[in-house]
């Protein structure tokens, strides 16, 4: 009996030693390099970035949510307005520097260098070689020892809502705040679940998204992009989900034929932009007969709600409430 | 003397319209040959073949016994120079630069001008009396002055054969006679187109008459340019005569 | 008295080379220090001295050094090369066509490049990360235009119509490829891609880095030297095809040679900086007015003046609306318009263009 007791004690001792050792090691923050695939390139984040240039309010929000706002050395709003940001997160951004723009909404490489940044966080087209809204190319950044990171939802095949979770997960990995990230992901997931629960089993309504006006028609999401999935989850069928691209132009004729029940208007750079878009579409004589316009079934989304961000689930709820008033008023 | 320039059975047509029909002419070395004929007779086209702006086939044109179709354009340019009406150039060159271009056939692509070239150019300008204008812009000169410069360019080319493609038609009577006598004094082989019978009589040693693409007469000017020729070919009523100083001239009555 | 012309020619060239080198140095330094992000002048000079004379690595000296030396300096050098190269190409095209309205793009090179760049966006989307792809497509597009114009436009006999034929063929190819490019742009599904394709062609020197300077710089210099050596031929052909033939030149060989070399040079320049217009047209004209039409002086002087001109515009484009950057081609257009107006005045006064 004594032998067994000592053996047990020994085992417990070893186990606790191991546990302590393991926690000591993981708390050390001895950052092992994290490797992520960014836009097809394998980027290794050897050190935890300290000075991040962030492009776009939605990305600054992500940083603030994870308590990383101190690491943001400066940002530009991209195509969003501060009014679109969650107030409690906006507060955290009070002390953050707004950087000068080289092209609308976007800072230049010189600014990135001048700020002594060690990471740039933006969307894919902020890093593409020939993009007109380029901040800097991946090559340029890597040559200057600056880590690039592009929002997961801004590239790839038919991204769905889980890109928002992936985004937080990636940020968690890069900044070694995996636990905090996991917590926030859980909160978001339950939000998503509760909204989608209510929509179970109901027929989707048809909708057309008025992104912005183009020369030959109106820019709208096609079937292969994030926005298409956003609508689906809100119980709306994108009338142009047959378009084989993430965005394309719909002509007035096509809109008339599709006869959507709802129209979603997006507001980006300026307040009141959505109202202008409504005025515009109502002024087109040939579209007067479209059901959404006849009944003024309009839904307004902010740009931040429309692109991958923390707001997507609120957006889904907003759209769902409008389109399925009957369900929600029960 | 052998023929120095020989054109042999030259024919030319543009989209089934015949312009030259088996034309043969010759010029001896040092001879001043005139080509006359009404408009559309093919005179200019004939000359263009000789100075190679129009392509030439084998056995058509010989210079000093050599078939020019086998010569490079550069070598032809050492033998033949052309004076035409060139009044407007796209760019403003100076007189000296224009005449210097006459040395091109003698320089390789990468060679630049040397002392000898300058001497030749200045001599040419002196001969035509334009040496004082060497730094003037070509475009600022009068018609007669321009033509003298172009003649200097031809002289600088040091070619034996001078082709004159109506270079003085637009100039006043002084220049028409003065330039022609300058050329005559060079004692080079000249083939020239004329509209003016009197110039032909004064300067040519030999004349060819072209009509509708064929040679209809040839010989010494006084013999060829006669009343029958005037009426039949040139459709004017005219008479031969002599001036008090003894020069043969033609007097025109009227168009027929 | 025997060699007045050549000595004064050589004198002008030597003096202008000296002046050019001095001005070029000034402009490059100024352009490196000035820009959106402010750099103190003294610090800028210090950094330059350290990098050039002591071989210090800009990346070790701080981010302002990186901006100045790794980003702005290459842009200035590219400006000198592109401005010079386009001016020289413009002179050559004007001589070949005997027309002062010609520029390097009249044979459709920029249309070909823009059509292929649009095509490149269509295939690869706008999320390209490989820096070589778009420039390669631009160059191929220019070569495509050259091949089309060469095969269709090189015939014709000399007495007057071969130059016209070349110009008309060039215009036709330019129009067709332009339309094709525009059509492809409308096929691009994404507004961003459409915008990027259009903006690329306006021209920008922002992609200049030390690693991609060699090709445009060497091409401009080599072609300028080459043309200067055979400058006599350009004088000849600029008098007209028939005249050139009577003075012994094989004009179709000359036309072909110039076409190919201008196309390759312009293709390289377009692929490094987009299609920057007006330089290839304004500079030859201006230099001719100031220094005369003799190509022996014209080519080198056009190279100098064109390079310095574009370098100054480059600095302006970064400083005027800092930190915003206006594409350099748009700035050049601002100069082009008034220049045309000035030409009209001149024609009214002197009767000549």
C-alpha cells in the first residue's frame, strides 16, 4: 500500500511539474514564427508587430476588438466613415493618427516608411501590383522588412461569412492573442446563430444591390463574391447571382427583367450617399415598375456592413428584419 | 563616242494605263539632251526611272555600260544627280546643311564630314553665287535662291550626270536662263525636260520628242522643232525664226 | 574657315553635356529630398553623402533614407531615361514621316500596350502580385502593334506614297487596338480593375526601383548614341523620300530600321512607366526651335532636354498636391495643350508650323 501511494504522489508531482513547465513556456511569449498564406504568398511573421499601418475602419475595428489598438501607428479610413464604426470601438481609436492619403482613402509607401511601420494591414487590392489604390506591393514591403497582411475576405473563391472568424483567428496568431480572439469569435458565432435560427425555413425574398453607379448601368455583386453569401444568409436571393464574377455591372434592362422585391443601397464615403442613390434610381422612368421601387422596399447598408467586418452579422439581422418583417414581428 | 546613258525599251503602266511604251533614248558623255512633249507624254516618268525613284528592271537602263538595276542606290547617286523643284521642307535647315547633304552618297553611315567635304561644299556655293548665304535658313530664301542652293547640292554630289526634272518652271525668266547656262557651263551629261522651246533650242545638243508614251522624233533641236511638230504634237501654230543676234527661236501664234 | 560647322557643333554638344550632367545631378537630388513625406534638407544631403561616398546601406540609416534613396532617387533617374528616350524617339519619328506632328506613338505602340495590359487584367484579375507580368504584357502589346504596322505598312513605292502609307497604317492599327483595349476594359467585371487598367496607361514612374532601372536607362542611352552616329541619314530622309533616294539612301531599309528600334525603345519605356504622352512631341519641336534641325545636335540635345523636363514634372507631380500623387501623364497633358495653342500663334505670325 505504501508503494502505491508513493507512486501516485510521484505521478502527481511529475504531472504538476509538466503542467507548470508547459504554462511557463506558453506564457513566455517566446514567439515562434507564425506562417500564413497571404494572397498566395507564404508570409512568416517572425516577431510580433509593434507598429501597424491599418487601411480601412473595419480593420482598425478588428484591432481594437482584440485590444491591439496600441499597436496601430496610424490608419486611413479607406471607403468608410467613422459614423459607421461601433461607438465603443471608435472610442478606442481616439488617440490614433489618421495618415495622409496618396490616393483616395489609402496611404502611400513613403508614409508607411516614415511612420517606421513593421506591418501593413489592408485589403488585397491595397497590395496588388497594378492596382490604382495600391499602398505598396508585397515585394516592396518584404524588402523593407515590413509584414503585409490582407483581409481574408478580400480575395479567394466565393468567400463566406466564416472569413470574419478566420480574420480574427489570423490576427490572434500574428499578435499572439489567440485566446482573446477565440473569445470574440465565440461571441460572434452565437450572434450569427441566433439570427439565422429565426430565419430557418422561410422563403428568401429577391433583392438587388445598388453598389454604385457606373457608365453603363449599376455595379452590383455577382454570384461568386462575399456579398452574395451575405445576402443569402439574410434570407435574400441576389437577383444577379448568375453573374460569374464577384462584381459586375447590371444594365437597367436587366434590373427591370429581374424585378427584385427589395433593393439594398450602400453608403460609403459620404453621409447621405444612400439617399442620393435612391433618388437616382427612382428617377429612371423605365424602372418605375420594378416591385422594390413601387413599394419603396429599400434597405440601407453602410460600406462596413457590406464588406467583411465585425458588422456583417448586424447587417444580416438588419436586412432580415426589413425583408421578413412578418417573421420578426411575431 | 559611246552612249554614256542608255535607256532601252522602257515600258511602264499603272493599272492597265500605259505611260511609257518601249521608250529608248541615249545621251553621250558631256551631251546636253532635252526631252520635250505635251503633258501626259511620260517625260517625268521617264526621268524618274533614270534617277530610280521608280524601280528599274534588268536591261532597261545603262550608265557607262553598267546596268543600273544591279547598282545600289548609293552607287547610282554617285553617278546621277537630280535637280527638281523642292521648295518646302518640313524642317528648317541652313543652306550649308542642305548642300552638305549632297556629300551623303560618298560617306559611309557612320562617317562624319571632313575638311574635303567642306571645301567641295563651299566651292559649289561659290559657283552658284550663294556662298554669303551659307548660314541662312533655307526657308527664308526666295525661289531663285533656293534653286541655286539645290544646284549647289547637286554640284557637291560630284556626279557626272545631271537630270533636270523641271526645276525652273516656277522661276522668273532671269533664273530660268541663268541657271540653265550655269549648268551648261559645267559640261556634264545633262538630261532635261523642257516646256519652253527657246530654252531647248539654246541649250540642247540633242532632243527627243515624246508623245503618249512613245518617242515620236529625235535629233538636233533646230531640225526637230519645226512647224509640223508644233502643229501635230504640241497643237500650237508657231514659226521658227532668228533673233538679230543670230539665235534660233520659236514664235507662237496661238493654240489650235 | 574650313571647319566652322563641325567645331561649333561639337562645342555645343560638349557644353550641353556638361550642363546636362550638372542639372541632372541637381534635379535628382532635389527630387529625392522633396516629396509627400518631408525630409530636412541638411539631413537629406547627409544621407546622400553617407550612401554614395561611404557605401552606407540606406536601410540601415532609417526610413527617411529608404524613402529618399530607394524610392525617390530611382524615380528621378527613370524620369531622365524615359523623358530622354521618348524625346529621341519623337525626333526619329518626325524625321521618318517628314511631319512635325508625329510622336513615338503614331504607329500604334501605346494602343497595343494598353490593349495587352487590359487583356492582362482580364486574365489575371487585379490581384497580381508578380511585378513582371504587367510590364511584360505592355511590351508584348507594343511589339504586336509594330509587327502589324510593319507587315501592312512597309510597301508602297517611293514617289510620295510610302510615308503616307506608313502613317495611315499606323493610325489604323492604333485605332483598332485602342478600340480592342477599350472593349476589353468593358469586359472587366470589377470597377477596380477597370480603373486600374485605365490609370496604368496614364503613366507613372512610381514603380521605379534600383532593380528595374537598367533596361530603360541603357535602352535610351544606346538608342540616342546610335541615332546620333547615323544622324546624317535622318537629315536626309527628313527632306522627303524621293530626295533621299536621289541622294543614294535605301529609304525602305531606313524606315524599317527606325521603326523597329523606335518600337523596341518605346516598348521598353512604356512597360516601365506606362504611356507618357506629349514629351515625344513637344521636346523635339522645342529643341529644333532653339538649336536647329541638324540631327547630329538634335538627338543628344533632345535626350538632355527631354530627360530634365520629365524629371522636373515628376517632382512637381509629387510636390504640388502632396501627399497625393497625380499621374505624370496627366501633368504632361497640361503642358501639351498650351503648347499646341502656342504653335497656332506661331503659325499665324510666321506662316510656318
